[in-house]
């Protein structure tokens, strides 16, 4: 009888010890899982990158979050599934330095591509303090200066807001859009890194006082915007993302985004009425 009792006690001790081991093991697994699955926002707060900090202070998105887009961006409803990041099938451009380079959602610039002849805009009014975005390639800069001077002679004052952007600046900008609006909306307004013309140093976002120097689709209703629509091609620039061509370019209408092609090609593209994507098809 006594022996039976002892055996029972031993069994109970073994059972309780095993139970404690199992509970401790389960606790360790849950704890590790929680650490691995930190929400994105917490990761960002803990380790902000230089690019993100810089963007907050000086590189502003082309459509800033506080601006109201013409066609309001529909943020995803809570619980609505975010489309998974699509696999990127874009090809890498072999001669990114060509003036007529075509950059779009299927043709990306190499990550390490930085134009060799970037210069700082010195003769036209600029908006942002970040020196990176106040650069263009030399020929594009000269043409922009000529265009701004010609506009000024007719009484219109244009301002340069965002020109060259490195692959990494574009990556930070694109991420900020995804965070604010969701991936689907972000893809209409912002290029993924490598797919932005801004990395070519041949594109500039322009604005004017009437828009408080911001970027807005109503630029085409300002005196300056109308002048640009009618005259940019004479200086080698085209409106790269025209109205009504969203399905072709893959981006919303951007009357502020001009792209340098040289006068001959810009005039040909303008006269054709085609987007650059269609022109090169
Ligand atoms: N907003 C244009 C498409 C860009 O991000 O380059
Ligand atoms: Zn732009």
C-alpha cells in the first residue's frame, strides 16, 4: 500500500515536471514568433533609414499625402486584402545614358545607374532644399533654363520642384506611398525604384505660385501650366504622362512631369499625339 502511494507520488512528480517543460517550450516558441513578426511600423520606428529621414524633411512625394488628388485615392478599407507585391518582370535597360531612353513599368534602369553629367540648377527658381532633386543632366538643364526664361519673358514664372532622384530616393518615396495609400494606389502615382524617369536626370516636376509651389493636376488650368502644355516641345520637353493615356503609361495624369528628349524628338512625339511608350512601340 505504502509502495503504491510512493509510486503514485513519483508518477505525479514526473507528470508535473513534463507539463512544466512543455509549457516552457511553448512559451519560448511564442516569444520568438512575436519577435520575428514585428509590425512594419515598429520596425521603421526602431530603424529609420537615412533615405526615409531625408524624404520627410526635403524630398516630398509628387502627390503629397496632404494634397487632395483630382481622383481621390481610395485607401484600402480595413480588412481588405492588399494585393501581394507583384513579381517584377521588367527588363534592365542596357544604355541608360541615351537621351531617348524609354523608362516605364516594363523597362527599368540599373540600380547603380547615376548619370555622369548631372549639374545643379543655378539659373531657375527651385522649391525644395534637398540638393539631389535640384539636379538634371547638363543638356536637360540648359533646355529647362531656356524654357523658364522664355516663359518669364511672356509673364509666366515657372518653378522647378523635383528633378534627378537616385534609385534609393525613389525607393523611399515609393514605400511612403505604399504605406499611406496601399500598393494599388501607389502604383498609379509613383514609379517603383528603377522604373522612374527621375533617375535618368532627364525629367523635372514643375509648378508655380498659384499652386503654392506644389504638384497638382490643376496645373493645366494655371497660366503657367497652359503655357507649358503649348510650348514645352519647342524646348525639347514633352508632358510624359498625358490625360486620357493612363492605361498606356500606367500612371495617372501628371501635367507637371516633363521629360527632356531634345527638340527634334520632342517635336516629333508632340506632333504624333502619342505617348513616348506608344511612339517607341
Ligand atoms: N510619378 C512618376 C511616375 C515617378 O514616380 O517617376
Ligand atoms: Zn515626376
